[in-house]
């Protein structure tokens, strides 16, 4: 399912217009403009937990040494913060049926 299909299903399921459904999805998930609720919370270092569905969060990975696979030389891999999603128990159980 892509974003357009999700908007159509959300509009049909809730009775919203497709424009309003698009606004709702963008308000929650828009990471490009930096205004999506989930993206803003992750930027602030917070978790977003939706009971029964899962948790969005961010973790920090420290700098570490590595090896360039092309030439075998040692390199330094910079520290980075990355986003993760951990499915909730209800979603995990539903998918594993």
C-alpha cells in the first residue's frame, strides 16, 4: 500500500474527504517538511507509543572503527542517530498468525 492508497482507505473508513485524509496523514507522518508529529517528537529525542500498534523512537549509535570493503583500509565510522519502530504485542501477534 502506498500513501495515495492509504489516503483513499482512510477517507472511506472515516467519511473524511480525501483532502482531509491527506492532511491527517501528513500531520502524523510528514518527515520531509519537518512538521509531522512523529518526526518532531523523534527530533526532540522522545518516543511515540501507540498502544497495541507499536513504538517509534530514536537511538544513538556511537562512532566506531570499520573497514572499507573495496580496499580493506581502516576507516572511522561517525556516530549517528537513527529512527526505529518496535511493533506492539497486539500487532506482532496479529501479523504472526
